């Protein structure tokens, strides 16, 4: 069983309403609403996936 990253509900991957590949991981969703919420802000739900643009270094 997988866990929907939005609502934390247990989801059977074979019966998931949707699935998304993000940052090398597959996420499964219990409903289209959870899938849409994740798609709008994946970093909020992906649990610590680094944001590639969050590290700014000044090299002068």
C-alpha cells in the first residue's frame, strides 16, 4: 500500500485515482482532488525534496 501524500490515506497503487512521478519518486492519490492539490504545489507534499532553486551562492 502507498500513502497519498496530500491526505495521508492508504492507497492501493493498482486502484489509485492518479499517480505522478516527481523527483524520482512515484506518488499515488486516492482522488483527483488530491492529485490536483499535489500538482499545484508538489514541494509542499513531497516531504523534503530539495528545491533546486533554493540555494543561492554569491561567487564574486
